[in-house]
C-alpha cells in the first residue's frame, strides 16, 4: 500500500510541475520552501525517493522524462530496496551468516533455501509444510514465544516429541 501512496504522490508532483495553473505552482513553491526550511513536506518525500532511485537529474529538472517510465522505474527500484532490506535482516552483512534475530525471521531463514515466491501458494502442498512456513504449527519454537507470564527463550524451547533443543 505504501508503494501506491508514493507512486501517486510522484504522479501528483509531476502533474504540478508541468501544470500551467498558477495556484498549483504557488502551492508547489510553498512546499519547496517548507522543505528547504526543514519542515515536513510531501515534496521532501518526492525528492528523497528520486534521489534514492538514482534520478537526481529528474529532481533538478535537468532531464525531460516520460512520466510512465519514471513511475515504473521508481516502482521497480522501491521493490528492489525492499528486497535488499529483507536480505539485510536475514543475513549478517559482515560474515554472510544468518542472523539470530530472535523472531520469526530467524525460523524462516533456517527453513528457506531460496528467497522467491513460495510454491505452496500455487500448488497442492501438504498442510503440515504450509503450517510450518506460516508459523501456524504447534512446535515449541513458536508456542514458547507466547508462554505466559514470560516467553521461553528460544534456546530453551524443547520439542515435545523428541525432547530435542534443536529447532530444525
């Protein structure tokens, strides 16, 4: 949803920038001034997104752009950034080893081999596998998180079937 808001704001910015309506231009100048004075402004978001997407020349007005191509480029770049953030959470950037974050991402990173769309969303996969991936199973690694009054630490969550402290 946030991508949609960002893309709509980018489109709005583009239309104001290329508008002949004086009031729109005045509002835009006001927003630029707010941004320059470190006040919250939707223009700041547009600028930061364009800079993040390697489109500094578009922000500075040095390039004439096709708005559809610009919006598509921003959409693709934002998705790439989101994916990179996910991998940074899963992998330790220094060693390339998986991070023990103490949450569901830890469990998922131990199960997953390839980070792509899951086959169980399209195919007839056994229910037990689906439950494991979506954390709706009854394994202690998941149940211990919700133990009352205090959660059981991950290293103390013992399997009820085999008495093993290992999650996988």
